[in-house]
């Protein structure tokens, strides 16, 4: 029954809830009211009393009724004969039939081949990610839970580097989100500076950081230092904008360290007591004076010097680091620099600095139980290139290695896949046609989504329709429990017959491993965990809407970070590891370094560089869309009808391109078509293209697949350009060229004219090397 917070005079129920997914978003948990009239959600309104979001909402939440009742929304499970893949020939089925079909397949494959022959895939941090890995490990029993995200270039690199160097969680800028009195809390101090590095939080609200927290700080006087190749809204308001060349952030980070260390601007006390490896890092940073960084990063040396001095002068300086760090070859190293800078300037776990999470077990404990349920010999079959030892700390299979394994059938030939909240042909990974080919080779694919997508149309045999956040009881946990300032209640307002991801997890879990999935409902699951964590029930959380976690600063002084209860950080040395004591065992340099991005004008051979004189960066977020979502929502699509490539006016003039012209973007891998947007936001050498585009209004059946390959920028980005530990792929920087074309369909189906393989001497995984060798032997076919 719908639980109303208030009933309006015309009978409309106001249901209090928190925004999450679907439709997609990261877990900020924006406080809102759903207006329900005659059983239908008719309007969404911000909750002005929400402790963090104060009633502020983005257009995606406001358009929720258009999403819920969209003509493309699917509310019944559907199946399709394998011979009809790519065709719009679906038959509705019941939830029981759908679940039984999945269980039958799982049991069959487990018996005939082994559980590892089943793989599961997720997309970004939506609700389903909390259940994806437990389902894979605990219910299906496969070690192959993965994403198609090349080099797992999102979140993984940042939170793993935090684990390795700091010993836990995900450090986040301190905007007083833990305190009921917020900015008035006497324990809180405003940061003097906020460094925003490879992030655009007011558009992205990434991972649980409410982006307007940055504006809240700015209004109170915090000054910004923005590290971004684009002149973003935030950069235009910054005291320093370091307009870095894409992919060179670790060189810039080392130069910032160089200045702070050489000029002795760091906190000597903190360094002495709480850090490990200072002298070695100082020696490494000495190799990167600002003048050298200027040559590499294209940021003037003086600007680097002054920004470093400003960073060190902040009492404190806060930091927000974004996905652009993950999407580059030496991104782990750039993250290392960020943590080192924050540490030596004493910005960690101090008021207004970087928050380090209090211990938050919640669903992690369940995940570990599910992981432990799998025998070691099954774990050992997980697909990770043996080269990436560090990556094993992350429990997922490695995406690039998964693609190789699926293409070659080595070490074994996958048979079925389950895709939960991911649209791999339109968005997630790179080189999408390779992924389409491997999924089409499988015997059975399940897709769990809300609408028909190019991916589901291409290869799904069973489609499971997922309920929106207005249709389920749940909670939202910013930063997925790795730095949650609060827990928000999601309150069911309506029912259309869909199931939530958690309900699906429970239905499958109960059938395959009831011991690990004992809960009767989503609500019962959260009851247990909320009780453990915050001592409240789900209904009690609903009463208050959101509940903050308590927070203690300087936990490392108080023995609150380590399992043994001793002061210090939860690392092997008990200190912040400026030099990693773990990396040498993983064949990784224990200190940060810079390596030239392979597909940059300087990483590739000069001949190719000349052919493709422009640097392409992709993926800066639009507020209207969440990745590949929202293209069928009229009010959102009206705001951004076409994919746009941003070009500097001088560069556009050089190629005879005007505002609104269709432009073909191409390199040695592929081509795609977007509309020109001329702006000084980018430098003349750089263009920025949008990702995740497809056209729900176009023909869905193959080969068109809603036009997904017409504007797909990810086809220009290669797999296997990853760092030693397996992280980082060039989503944020590859070379290309541009030219004006006549329209969206003015692409050449035969392009590229020559085959392109990633240079085996560069940074390849061993698996990829083997694949390339086999391909050569067979005369071109992998
Ligand atoms: N509306 C909306 N919100 C989203 C998403 C969405 O699709 N739509 N996606 C979600 C997801 S999965 C994620 S991971 C987050 C990401 O959110 P953020 O981490 O905030 O990343 P972006 O918003 O892409 O911003 C990255 C910034 O990095 C800049 N940049 C590009 N290349 C480089 C580089 O080499 N170095 C540096 N220093 N900067 C660079 C870009 O110009 C851009 O302004 O957003 C989430 N939120
Ligand atoms: N060029 C370029 N490509 C990028 C990026 C970039 O910056 N540049 N960013 C990359 C990043 S950081 C990421 S994380 C990936 C993200 O990649 P994905 O997360 O795979 O993104 P989507 O393509 O939107 O696919 C998500 C699908 O899940 C469905 N969905 C939404 N909410 C839910 C839900 O709650 N449950 C379920 N079951 N389904 C749901 C949506 O309808 C959609 O079809 O994309 C990457 N792709
Ligand atoms: Mo992401």
C-alpha cells in the first residue's frame, strides 16, 4: 500500500522518497516527493528539508513520470527464440517462467561444463551493482562477474588505490555531509581551497557526491583549483584552471608534489608521524620540475608552481577526484599523487579536508559471505590476466581479458551471460562490435533492463523488466557503503508489475542457494542490515527519510582505522604509503610515474600522428542523460536532440565546419558522426565528443539496432591499453581527425580501410599478446 507523507486537498498523495535507479543515477539519494494521483505518479518535487540536497533536483528526476509511463517501457518479462536474435519478435512470459528458465540454464551449464562457463555483467553504480556480484558468486557460483568497461576505468582504480595507500574506503571532499547541523557544526571548518581533478561534479554528481556541495562551498568562500582539459563552468570560476593535456595527469601530479616538497610547504609533523616513503617520493618528484611538466602537460610552469603553493597554503585544502583519472594509462599513478598531496599537506580526515569513511559493513559482509561460498578451485578459474596481480584485489574478472577469452575460447568457451543494468553496445565498453560478436556467439543471454536497448535487441533471449525507484522499497547508500554520509529511504509508491533488481536477486538466490539469500523481501534484507549498521528498521528509516552516519575526524590518531584497534592507517606499514609496500610484489613501481598515452600525438608513430592531428576526449557528462539512457524521454531529448562534438572555433574554421554541421570523427579504428558545437571551452588541439548515443525512434531490428553504431564514439577507442595493474583505458584521450559530412547516415560501412592492432610492445596484457599471435598464425582471424 502506498505510504503517504501527506495527502493534498485534491486527494493527491505525496510520497517521500530518495532518487536512485532506475532510471539511472549514482547513489546521491536526492530527497524528493512523488505526487501520486489516482495510482499514477504525476509529478516529482524536491524535498526542501532534505539534509544534503535541500530540494535541489536535476531534470532527470523531474522527468520521472515520462520515464515510468514511456511507451518504450517494458513491464512484462519477454522471451525470444535464439534464431530471432536481432528481430523484434518477443513473446511475453511470467516471472516464474523467466526464473525457471534461468535456473535450468544455470544447472545445465554447471553440470555439463562448470559454473565458470557462465558470466555476468554490470554497468555503472546503479542499485543492481550491490546485488550483481553476490548473485554471481553466491547464487550462480561463477567467479566471472565482470563489466565490459575497458581497463575497468571507473571507480575501481580510485577506490583500489585508496585501499592500497590509505587502507580503506574512498576519500571524498568534506562538505559537512556527515553533520546534522551541516556547515554550522562546530567541528566543521570550511576548506580554503577545493581541488577538482578530472571531475565535473555539478553535472555528474558522481558515486554519491552531491555535486551542488561544490557550489555550497563556493558560496561560503572556498576557492577552486580545477584540473581539466575543458573550460567547464567550475573551471571558469576557479582561481587556477590547469588545462592539462588529456592523459598526462600523473606528470602534473608529480610536478605539484615537486613544488610542495622542494619548497618545504608540507606539514612536517604529519609527514614524520603518519607517512611512509617520503624521501623516496621526494626523489621521484624531483624528476618532474614544473618546466618538464609544462612540456608534457601543456600547463605553464608558473601556473603549476602557484597552484601547488595555493594547495599547500589551504588550511585545509579539500579534493574531489573523478573518472578522468581512471580513464588513462597512468591513472593509478595520478591517484597516487592526489593521495600523497592530500596526506603531506595534512588534508586527510581533518575538518573540511578529505573524509575517510568510518567502518561501514552493511552489504560488504554479505558480499564476502557470497565470495567465500565458492571453492578455491573455482576462484582460480576467474578470468584475469596473470600479469595484473594488483587487479586481483578487486574481486571482478578483468574486462579486457574477458573479451579475449570470449573471442578465443581460451582458457574456456563461455556459454551463457546475464547482463544486469548495462548497455554494452551503446555505451559501456569500447570496440563495441567485438563485444556484439562475442555475445551473439553465446548459447543464452539474459538482459535485465527497463527498456529495449540496442544490446537487448541484438542478443537477448530473455528480457527481465526492472521497476523504477518509484516502484520499490529500498535504500540508497552514497558511495555504495565505502563512504556513506547517510542512508536514504526509497519508498514504493506504485506497482506496474516489474520487479526490482533486489527482488530478482532474491528470486534467483532462493532457487539456487537459499542459505545465502534468506530474506523474504527487499525490505527484510534492509531491515537486517540497517539494524546492524545504524540500529534502526527499514520502517523507522522511512519515517525520517534519511539518517546520517556519525563521523569522527582524525580516526588514525584514535585507533579507529585499523582492525587491530591500534592508531595508524590500515596499511601494511600502518602509515599513509607515499611509497607502496604492496606494489613491488605486483610488478608495479612503488612510486608514481608518468607514461605517455599510447594513442596520443607523441605515443604513436609520427606517421600515424600526422594523419590524425586532433586529440579526442569523451564522456563529459550531460545533465539530461545518464550514459545511454533518456534518449526516449521527450523533455530531455528536446534539450539535447543530437550528440554533439565540441570543437574550437579556429579548428572548425580550418575544416570548414560551422555550428550545427554534421561532422565525421574518425581514426584508425572506426568513424562516427555527431553534430558540431563550436566553443572556446576546448583548446584548438582538442575535441570533446559525447558517448552513449542511440536513437530509440529509429529501426530497432538488426543491423540498424536503433542506429547505435552511427554516433558511437567508443568504436574509436581500443581495448588493451591498460596499466601494469590492469586499470585505465583511453576513454579520455585518443588521436583522430574530423571532416564535415552531409548527415547522420553519411558514414562509410567499409571504414576503416586498414586493420589496426594495438602495438604489442606498448602496454599489452599477455592474453592479448597470445591472441594477436594466434591471429597472425591463422592469417588474420582471431
Ligand atoms: N548526468 C550524468 N551523470 C553521471 C553520468 C552520466 O552519464 N550522466 N555518469 C556517471 C558515471 S558512471 C561516472 S563514472 C561519473 C563521472 O563523473 P566525473 O568523475 O565527474 O567525470 P565527468 O563528469 O566525466 O568529468 C570529467 C571531467 O574530466 C575532464 N577530462 C577529460 N579528460 C581528462 C584528462 O585527461 N585529465 C583531466 N584531469 N580531466 C579530464 C572532462 O573534460 C570532464 O570535465 O558520472 C556519473 N554521473
Ligand atoms: N566514451 C566514453 N564512454 C564511456 C564513458 C566515458 O566517459 N566516455 N564512461 C564510462 C563509464 S565511467 C561507465 S561507468 C560506463 C557505464 O556504462 P553502463 O552503466 O553500462 O551505461 P548504460 O549504457 O547507460 O547502460 C545501463 C543500462 O542499464 C539500464 N538501467 C538503468 N538503471 C537500472 C537499474 O537500476 N537496474 C537495471 N537492471 N538496469 C538499469 C539502463 O536502461 C541502460 O540500458 O560507461 C563508460 N562509457
Ligand atoms: Mo562510471
